[in-house]
């Protein structure tokens, strides 16, 4: 260990090497001092966690707490990531003209350090003679993938931790096609990072960053095109309906970046101005009015929005998460209380809307050449719609990185992709952005609401009921239990797949002492699927995450999986009724009873001391 730094050896050669690397490589005095202080105080266990475990790519990038350490988000890890990404792009595009002409784009949200992480990354690429586009203002996440295809960039990065707590940040990577990275790029980039850990320059100085000839802000060139493309999605008669609409909307950005983007989207499609939640308009990385800035969590995040809507007599609430790629919607009900739609319910509404828009634009169009997509943990409502309407439905793995790339694949095959969604309030209403887009989704939901009220005198809730009457009642429960111990998570899932005296591929056969029998099991961690002839799953398999789906004989489907970004074991359960089954209350009650049993018997939260999600 370095004498100049006056740090005593830990007795662990590997740890001592990583402490030395950190102190020699990190140009940020604050995080450098954080490691130095821990070493002086001989906090070896802490340093092992921070320095011997490296942050890995999860949901198309990195996401972790901001602090010193190779397992966290900080300047050094960002520089290492940018170096690795840069070298990987060079390998994939060896023509140097591509670097200087097509280049890469960076955006960032309003979190602590987001701008700095983006600028550090930009400086790494500029030092490698890349053209670099970087937004000088906060960017809504969907603007970055749109920019990639609009500017013909090689790749793009959005610095964001989406809806995570304030102490977190992340690094979301998009490939040349504008979609989030998948295999082999994710593993290839990770390997390239590991091969380029030592900073090649003193990037922390970022001398004259904004005077570099290869650096520019693309806002004025790109963002107007994004809104023009959005306007093209909505027929002229609906733009006229918007201009005469009487519905009042409340909107909140939840202290994120969405407000100016959604405001402009409303203007572009002739919607009347929304009523803002004034306390949450300005971006604030502290999230002072909502410690959990995730509209997906429920009404607890929307307290101020509901208060504003009540005071201003607004019927519908629209809420983005902090980076504006997700959208939550609530509507006043007959009892004068707001109903918060689930992601699956919004998926049903927007799926119907996407088909309605297609029929309006193409009265004689071929619906059989149209495609809708949902992730495997989301509602099967689109599958039920496809069976009636004749369009193509595809199911993918969880996450828009899979749905976006599937949409591109379908487009290249000559088909028209109308819609994709995931239950975690993520929606893609065109392939202008091959990712979830909370800005365009807000404009579409408001337009749909105006259209339903103007043409049919219907609310969103009434339309949802009509969809279920037409295609069958679909009711779902999606939630989670919290578990911070990775070995315990692995133990729980191992028990499920070795249920019969430890034998592999033996899963529970029923719940509630045999009352509800399981028809088949699909395990996308191991690749086992009891429903196929060879017992092999057809969807991609990943041994790095846990994911098991149980299909019951009575029609309930439940998927258990771990989160890639949070200490959660999630569950997604849905009861899919047939159109002729109108006993919806019984279906709902059965679903609830079965879900309670599944959580108790499969996750065993009381036995393991797991924390359940708090009720709204």
C-alpha cells in the first residue's frame, strides 16, 4: 500500500490492490476521500463490498446508489463505463468516419450528478475523436432514443435512475437502432469496460468541454421533429376534437423533467393546457414532497395531484415518473374518488386506442399485418383482442429492451407495429421511439379521453368495462415482497424448482391443499417448460435472474421474478375470463384468494421475515 497515502495493508492482497487502484485512479476528491477514510479506519468489510464487487449491467445499463466504490455510481465508474462503451463501439464500427460523423448522444435527468456524469462521458468520447451530441437542458428519457434514429447516431446514453429513490443514479445505454441494448451488446460492453478500467486521461478536468468543435446541443434540430411525429400519429378530426374538448386534466412531473415536454405535447395536438401540480413542477433531485417518486407505487405518490384535481374540478390525473418514460393515470369515479388505473388496465385502453387510430388512418387497411406486443408479466388482454380482431400478438421477456428490439424486427419483416406495453406503466404508441414514452402516452391518453367523451359520452372507466365485455374480463394483481439478502432469494427459488425432495424440475403442483391445481410451469432461469414437447422454453433464458411462471387449470397465470434494479421479489398474477363469463366479482375474489396463497406458500414471507408492499 502506498506510503504517501499512509494506508495500512488490510492483509487481503486483492483488496489492497483495489484500494490502491481506487486511490490512484479516482479524480474526484470527495469519493477518493471516502475510500481513504474507510481504509484509515480499517473498515475492511465495507471496502470489500464496495471494491471487490463490480456494478454490472442490469436493465440495459447501470443503476445503483451514488457513493464511492466499484459497486456504485460515481465519477470513476462512469469514466470506466464510458471508456468501455467507447472501445466497444469502435470495435463494432471500425471506420473512424463513423465516429466523427455519426457519433453518440447523451441526455440526463435532474438527479444529483446526472449532468456531471453525462459531461464526463462526453469528454471521454470527445477525447477519442467522436462527434458528441449532448443536451444542455434536462432531457426526458424518450428523447434520447428518438435522437439516435433522428441523427443516425451509433449509440446513446441517458443518465437516469428513473423512479428510484434520490440517492440512486443510473446509465441507460441505447444501440444504433434506438432500442435499449440486449445480447450480445450488453455482455460485450461489460467485457470492454473490464478491459478499460484505468482512466486513460485526466478526464476530471474536462477542459473547455463546450468549446470542442465536435460537441453540440441537438435540441433545436431534434425535439421539434419529435413533436411533429407525435402530431402525425393523431388524425385531423381528433385534433379538432381536442381543440373543443371540455375535460380538465391535472399533470404532475413528480419533481422530474416531464413538465415542459408534456406541456409542449399538449400544445402540439391541440389539447387545452393542463392544470399543473405547482409544488412538483420544477425538477428537484431531493423529491421533497414524495420520497418514493414512483407513480407505479400507487396513490401515495399522487397525494398532491389528487388534492389539486379535487380543488380545480379536474376529472383526470396524468403523472410521469421523474425521467418521463412512464405514465400513471387516475380518473374521478361515481363516488367522487379517483381510480388509479393499473398498468394492465391502461394497456387494455391504449391497445384499443392504437387499433382505433389505425382503423381511422387506414379504413381499408390490413389488420392482419399489424402487431401489438406485451411483456410476459403483463396482461394477456392484447392476446385476447388479437384473437377477435385478427392482428398479430407477440409476448417478450420483461422490459422494453426486448419489446423495442422485437418491434424493430417486426418492422423489418414488413409489418406495422401499433403498440407495446408493460404492466409497470410503460407504453409505446408508435415506433417513433422504440422504448416506453411517457410524454407521447400522456398526449394519447388525453386525446383518447376527449374522443370517448365527445363521441360516446364515455369515461375511461366505462370504456375499460366495454373492452372487457368484448374481449373477456382480465383482472390482475401485481406487487412484491422486499428481500435484501441475495442468498435467501436464491434459496426461495431453488426450493420452488426442487420441490420434490430436492429433485430438479419438480415444482409445486397446487396451492391451498390441492384446491387449485397447476397445469404447467415455465422457468426462464433454467429453461425448463413443462408445456412444450421437449420441456424447453421458447423465450430467451437467463440464469442471472429468477423468473418462474405457473399456469393454473382455472386460467390464473402468475409469474414470480426478481427485480433487476431493486431488492424486490415481484409477482404478477392475472385471471383471464372468457367474453361469455360475466361473473367478474367471482373472478376477482378467486384471484385475490389465490394470490394470497401463492405469496404465503411460495415466498413464505412470515417465515423469512420478508417485508410486504404497504397497502395504498
